[in-house]
């Protein structure tokens, strides 16, 4: 994976790399939870909605962290 190797305008700062991993983990886990919540909602409406809302919150936090990451400066 080229992102975690030095070179080509990629940061190797451990804080930035860790934030990048957290961001995409939150986004993908949130979207997966939303999809699972939709399917679970057909069997149990209350649990389905809880999963959809939790997944939406996780995805929104990931999106906010993308903005936070864009405002941060990485020192070479």
C-alpha cells in the first residue's frame, strides 16, 4: 500500500496515518452498519433503527474527521 510508504507526497507521520485509518474505518463500518440495520429492520424494527442511526452517526463522524484532517498540516 503506497500510502503508508514514504514518497510521492504521502505523509509518514504516525499521527496522520493513525487518523487516516480511523477515518476510513469509521466510514466503512458505519455504512456497513446502516445496510445491516436496513435488513435487520425487516425482522425487528427497533433494533434496525438503532443500527441505522448508529451507522449514520459513525459515518458522519468519519466525514467530519476528513474535514479535520484537511485542515491539519503535516511537518516533513
